[in-house]
C-alpha cells in the first residue's frame, strides 16, 4: 500500500507514527518506496519564498484563513473563513500570474495550492507503479478531493480500479459513500486475502 498526498512525507509519518508506508508527498514532488527516497533534492525557489511573505501579509484581512507553507508549494485554506473564498481565489490567481509558467494553481475543498507545473498526484502514482513491488500490478486508488482526479485519470488509463469517496462528480469508476466505509473495506481486505476486489467494489450500496 502507498499513500499519495499533497502533504509532505514527513507530515504523513508524523500522523501515522510509529508506522511508515510507501508514499508520494507534495503531489508527487516527494516519492518514497521501500524506505528509499526516489525524488531528487528539491531546492527552495526564492520567488516562492517571497510570495509566501506577500500572501501572509494579505491574509491578515481574513483571520480565519490559513497559509500553509510547504517550502515547495503554498496552500491557502479557507474552511474557517468561507466568506473569503472568492477574494482568496482571486488573490491566488494574481500570485500565479506573478510567479510565471513554472507554477500552476490546484483547487480543492476550501483550499487552493500553488504548485510547480509538473507536480500532481497522477505523476506520483505513475512513479510508484514503476517500482517493485507495484510494477505489473493492478492499482486500486481511493480519492475524495478534486486534487485526486489526476490520480484517478492515471489509474483508469492503467486499467486499474478508481474509487471516489463521497458524492462529488468524478471520473472514478466506483464510489464509496464516506471515509468510514473505506476504512471498513480496507480492514476487511487486509484481514482476508486474497479478495475479489472488483466484485467487492461493485457491491457498494
């Protein structure tokens, strides 16, 4: 099993300690398989650092909004300031225009993130699938956010089983109603292998 996230691998390890898993962090900028980091050393872009400072100052107008500085990407969360959604989206569009073609904007649920153009979860999945023990296997991917659609696209192209968690519109082949249902599903699979995964997913109510 591998975790694919917009968060840093170090953050995933902290959440799940004492366990560690294969992982793709920062939308594929970081990759770890079998305890080995596959990503090249990432240098901090001075222009992104300067943009973080500018955004931090602008966010003083919306106390409920949060800037998450991941060193190689910047995310603004407004779950606690929903009234600021339109203004913050405009602010991030301005930031992308200032940073230039090397960056893109990735939107999610009450969040938008400035990322290097080559970073997405589909890239992370492709890199992981090219490594043993994943090479040649059929991938099963669960995702619950707009940022997971890149991963769903890659899994579909590889003949895998993509699963959207929740009621949002998605290109995923299957759907699970909520994260609790996914946890039950994964627990069942882990306790009794082999499983007919396809039949199990088709049986989702």
